[in-house]
C-alpha cells in the first residue's frame, strides 16, 4: 500500500503539515518514519525536538503518530542509541511507534537485535566488525565497449555503511582471502597464482612474493624464549626450605643414615633445579584483536597455561636481563623490536625503555 510521511512544526501549531516522503510499501514507510523520528524528532538525549512526524497509509488508511512527551524520553534515548544501521530500522519497521514504545517501556531488552548473517561472497574480519563483499560486474572500457571486473567494498557491520573506497579489479579470478587490518585485504588470483595486498583506503595494491610477507594485524604476536626469572628465584628458596626441613627430620630419626640422606636430598635438589628451572621457557602470545594475553610456561617437569585479559595490564615494561610478569599488571618483553607495536595495539604505555 502507498504511504506518505508528514511533519508538523510544534513551535508554530498553526502551520500546515509538510509532506516529507512517500512510497509504495507500508513496511518501508514505517522504517522511514522510525528513521526520521529517531534522527530528527528526538535529540541525542531522547528529548522531543520541535518537529513531529506521522505516517499516513493511503488512500484512507490509518495514521501512525510518534509518541511525544517527557514520559517517553528514556525510551527514545535508548531506541536512538540502539538504531545504528538500516538492519535495526528494518526490525523497528515491524512495530508501530505506539506498540514499540509500549513494549520498550515494559521490556528493557526490547527491541531484539537482528541476526548478523553474512550474504554470499563475503569475508568477515576476525573481530567481526568489518566484512568485504565482492561481485562480478561490467564497466565501460571506452566509449564503445565494456569489460568484466570484480567489484569489492568494505562494510562496517555496525552501521551498514561503506568503510573504504570501493575497488574494481580487471582480474575476474581475484578473490579476498582474509583481512590483514580493518582496511587491508589479502587477495589471491587463481589465474596468475599470485597473492596481493589491497589497501582500500588508499586504492593501492601490492604484489606479494608469498602471503607470509604481509603484515597481519589480526594475527596474535608470539614472544618466544622468554626466561622466567622470579619463579626460578622463588622456586630455589622454596625447594631449599623443603630440603632443609626434610634433612632435619631425617637427622632426628636416624643419626647413622643422616649423611647418606643429606647427599641423596642434595643430589635430588640439584636434579630438580636443573630439570625444572634450567629448561624453563615462557611463551607469551598477545592477541590484541580479542584483548587477551596467553602466558605459557614449559619445562621438563612443569607446564602451565594462563590467559589474562589485556585490561589486567597497565603498562609494557622493558627488562634487559630478567623479564618478569608481576601481579598480572606489567607485561615484560625481551623482544624490543615488537614492544612499540604491541603497546600501540593494546593502548598501553611503555616504561623502562632502554
């Protein structure tokens, strides 16, 4: 059914209504009514502006008015913050303003979030915010002929808007493989058996000798061969205390076997230290995309894996000799070349820079 959207000037009540838009499908009209109401009819705080909108279903259908008044301010603010993309307005289009405000007042979880489904020919970023879409199309080569191309664009899934410059590629076998950054894509050509790095914000494409040459900002950063210094020191003190206690007990029980017991415990102590601490290595994996740091400790006698949120860390700390993870607050690095990169991605300051 046909529809029209009209606006009223609430400052001049005697002014005639103004027709703002029209169309053919009622659901499209309801979505347009919601868009105008939440962007122009109320401000960012949910307070009514001086413009009110209503939908008129033609020819003699009902009129749907958007609720106004201070009792609706909180709901208007929540709906305005929630409706950030065309997908959200499509959800609201299933409700009249009267019904939606009634439901939203009683249910804090209203409206339901639309499902995030990917159409064909898309690749999503690991963080889920971006996706690249591609399709085959034709473009004019000159005034008399056209050529087939692959068109690609990057979309922000939260807003539904283009996040980069759309690109056209003459190689129709070119396809995106994965995201390297929010606006950098790894491409592969089956026709040439070649990889490319496309920068959608600068309209540049770089040929790669191998895909491993591309800098992947989404890949976790691995710091290997990080020595565990504090654990070794405290382990030595704890083991020595235990051995001293065991030797005292053995000496009290049998004086004749005390020397042999002491030699046995001393040999066991040094064997334990060699296997436990001399072979110990730490592997720290920093996944800045998902915001966590995995700390793995390996030795001949010990293995432990801990996962810490990046928010537990307040700074990155340089240590030349003994890097220590203290209290889950400082991330110490032995690989100085990656410290600046990690700090930037995690949003942490760097202290103790050599």
